């Protein structure tokens, strides 16, 4: 039986161990290279001889994809079990398997991307061709050829923030729920912050997922759990709160959001990071995210993946020219920013009540 602790999109726990070549292994050395991991408890090892041999036979195919294959064992000293080719590096790390929820009788196969986030999880006993499944997953991982970058935009692209099934559920929810015109935050002639419909600036349809909706808590927990560590690592900010969660649709010929920043009006000044998460791809044309202060690149993460960036960065959702683009949109902020948000709400509520 395998654990349900690690799912696609989750970050792999740290790993320290001793390799079959008696060298010290730390998972930090794996960053930048995807990998297929075979996790085996001590009592599960005999049943995995054929699986290890199948992966060893395909080691060239994994190398062609820039990927490693690692055999993660649970304090097992018998590195060269009968039939082992020795092609696959074995790592003795009982603590790592414990953190992954893999016990003595358990086995598990994972594919992780270059950022050590799980892209595929499978039970080898239930998968007739684990090697083919892993290779197919590696082929689907986003990648680009190495090149010199002159003016990179300060953002993080994260695949697999939400599973594809949940993305489809959110699209179906949008199509069967009340929606409204997307609004723009701005300051009116009297100096008051407000939200208005302005199709010259923004044209899209929005569905709010309310905080009392069970789906809201699931999304909040999943997105915070997966985005917060990346923000802390890249920007040294510890976010703990999500602003409103929207599912939005950009339609062909009528879907765009012109250049803007997300924190300029007083009522949204507390926002620190924006998340734009694609719920579908391949069903539309255009709709890329643009960051014109930095370059002319077009950003479009795969379905379930998102772009994280500071709300102070100028950006634009380019017009959709064909089809429909569905996206989940939210903002993330720290405890200190939450204090500022609450202070603004208290101040504006008091001002309204005093009129």
C-alpha cells in the first residue's frame, strides 16, 4: 500500500543518504534535472527486481530527456541484489522514505521536475508499463533550450499547481454558475477607491468562489501550500493569506486586460503577489501574459500551471483571438500586509458609518 501524502504538484521532501557508490547524496544536487524515483521499503524490494531491470534497460531513453533514474531504499545494505545491473544509482535514505510515507512493505514510483516537484505518482503494482508512463510524463514537462537572457522578468512559472481534473471541474462550475463583468480597481474623481467596469481596460467574465464554499478552502490550502515556499525562496517574503479567488473566462475578440499593476488603488495596496493559473490550454489562441517593462516574451503556462509575480510589476493579458481561455486568479500576501488590509477596511467602514 502506498501513501497519499505526495501528489502531483507537491514538493519532494529533502533527501540525504548514501549512494551505492558510497558517496554522500543530497537532493540539492538534483535541482535542474528531472528524475524518475523508485521508492522501495525493505520488504518490497524482491517484487521490484523486474521493475528495476526495465528502468535499467531504458536508461538511455531517460538520459536523452536529461533525466536521472534513482532507486531510493529504506536502510537496505544490499545494494547489488540479484539481477541488478548497477546502471541505476541506489540511495540509502530511510528518513526520506519515511517522509514520503513509504513503509517497509510499500513501493512507489515518482517523476519529479527540475524543481523537485512531483509530476507523476504511480503504484508500480497497478501500472503495467511504468517506464512508458514515466517517459511520457517527462515528455510533457515544460522545457526550453538554454539561451542567453538579457532582461528576464521577475516571475516564477510553476507547473502542476492544480490537477487537470480540478481544472476541468472549475471550468464546469464557471459555465453553470452566475458570472459578472470583470471590474477594474481605480480612484474616482473624489479620491475614493472603487471597482468599475471598463471594457477599454479589461474585458472578461468572472465567477467568485466565496469563502464559505468548500471548494474555496481546498483551493486556498493547495495554492498557499505550493506557492508560499516558492515565494519565500525567490523573494524572501512569507505569504500566509489569499485575496479573493476568481475563475475567469476570456473570450475570442472580447477578452483582454490592458497594461496595469495590481496594487495601485488604495483598496488593493495590500496585495503583494499575483497568481495567474491557466485552467485550459490548446483550446484558444492568444491570451498570453506579457511583461513589457522587461521583454517581449509571451508567457503561457500549461493547464494547471501558473505564473507568480509581484503585483507592482506592469503586466498585460493579451487579447484572445480564437476560442476561450479559462484562468484562476488570486493574490497572496503576508501577515503584515493582512494587518494593512484590515486597517483599511476598519477605516473605510468607520467613514461610511459616520456619514
